[in-house]
């Protein structure tokens, strides 16, 4: 990234490094606290539901070569195509997510059951006319990526819970209770980097 990039891009200040990637907030001051993630894998770096920021390319380069950008929630197309074009990689979308495809300018690569060349599996979580969402899960290192159904901001949480289910869902999606993560990467609020299974179970028990 050069110093001549457009000035309207925010500066990348709020970055959390974790064992296996980074999480960042392009606009940490906003109420929605929209988070983006980069997963460092053997096949390269996979960027998830990203918002762009000045300095992002340098942080991604520190992790490795970008292998692709993936969108796993229909309202999170965000800056996926801009970042993918800059790194000369494709945007990947789960093959069943038609609503998400309609919100992109170009035709994304269909994503099957896993991120190519990685331990991350892709599973359908919500599939309605108004909401499409998949999760990414790496059982080997205990990472669960849930970008909208789960969040850590106060509107998501009940009582003292650390994480909670989006209030816009009529019921908790099937399958969430089957995961046993150490960390939970969310799309709104600070992610959970340890003891994720217990915190998720507590949230689901109170749902």
C-alpha cells in the first residue's frame, strides 16, 4: 500500500493479534463495532467480511500472502471486492448464498464445504429470504467464526453473558451448540479469544 491511496480510508489503529490471525476495527468509534478478521493458514491468508483501512495491506503481508477473501453473511459484502482486487485474488461466497451474490458487483467464486487448502470448514447457519449466514470452523485450533448471529455488544448479550445471539432471529439456529471453540470471532464487538466453549454454552443456555 502506498501513501497515495485515497484519504477517505480510515487509519488502521484497532488491531488484535491472536494465535492464527488478526482482528481489526476500521471504525472503532462506531456503535456497531464492525469487526473484520484475517485467518493465517497453510494456504495463505483468508480475509473474512472485511472493511478496508489504511495500513491493512501491511498487516496482512505480515501474516503471509493473501489467498482469498470470503463473505459469510449477506449484509457483510463491505469492502470485500476492493480488497480482493488489490491483492489479485477472488471473493469467495458459499455456493448456496444467492442473496449475497446479488449484493456484489462481480461474480464470486463458489465456496464449498471448506476454505481451499485449510482446516476451516464452512457450514450453513441461517438461510432465509432475508438472512444468509455461514460459519467457518477449525476444530484443530478451536476457532469458530460467526459474523452476525453471535455478537458481544450489549444488544446481543443477556445479563452477565460474554456473548449472545442476535435479537433479530426468531430462534437460535440449530447447530451452534455442537461447536466447542476456544475462540469465537464475531462481526460486531470484541471477539472472544479464550474459554469460548463455556461462554457460548452459557449464552445458549439462557436463550
